[in-house]
């Protein structure tokens, strides 16, 4: 499920350092619980866009 992927990405970047254009950069200061709430408030389109961004970012690293 895409939420599970988003929760993992919200917890931390797989490369341990977010790039400046990472969608999660703006919520890095939040607790993990707050990040989960943030993810839950995203629209389906926003979630898909974040996952696509992650896919492109991962392939470029």
C-alpha cells in the first residue's frame, strides 16, 4: 500500500539525507506521529506525486 511507503519515507530518507527538493523536507522538523498525520491529509494525487518524486530521486542517486 502506498501509505506504508510514504510512512517509511516520512520517517527518514533511504539515503539518510534529503535533497533540497524533497517533499518531506518541509516536515522534517515534525515528530513521526505528526508526519503520519501529514501524510494522511494528503490527497491521492499528492501521494502519487511524492512517490513519483522519490522514484526519480532514487534512480538519480
